[in-house]
C-alpha cells in the first residue's frame, strides 16, 4: 500500500495533509479549508447498504436493503406474495386484518406476534407466507411439475 500524498483539492498546488470532516475533500492548510467552507461544503450522505443474494435461478443479484439481517427476504421474492390466491383469500378475513394491524403498530412486535400465533387464522397466514417465500423441496418439485 502506497502512502502517496495527493494534491490539495482547493489550491491544487501543495500536498494535502487533511480531509474535510463533512465531505472528505482533501486540503493542505487552514486558508484552503476556509476557502472550501466559503464555497459551500456539502455533507456526504452515506451510501445505503446493498446486499447480494441468490435468486431462484441460481444467479446473484444486488438490491438496496436499508437494514439487512439474516432474515432479510429480497424484494423480488416478496413480490411473489402478490400472486398467491390463498393469501388473498385469507386477507379477506377482517379478524386477520385486525391482528396484522395490531402487530404492525405494536411497540413490542415479538410479544405481539407470539400472542397472534395463538390465533389459528394468523398461523395459517404465516404458514402460507413462508410457503411462498421459502418453499420446501416438495413445494418446489410440485411447482415444476405444473409448468
């Protein structure tokens, strides 16, 4: 790794020794820093994280995911939920919709989901969502036979 100093990005004359804390512009002196500040320094926005995941066909894809975790499901996979007739039928149930709203606005989501899992309609909904998002080997085999 080379430690070559680059030129000051303000005066373009002297080697830069410092970086602006807001925008990371390289400068060499207090006077160059002041000149840079007067010209309108803009704070850099952090780049949102992208994650790379395997798609159904085995290829890799990168998608923007703001807060990825081990349980993150790619948006393209979530899109499959819209094609499930069974989910659409389940969501016609007003009680299920009320439970989902309660889970959504709960400050303690884990406890609320634990409680909701006692409701047979919610359990059926959760099972159907998982079967669409993470199909078992049997489900994948039956889907390929239908094609």
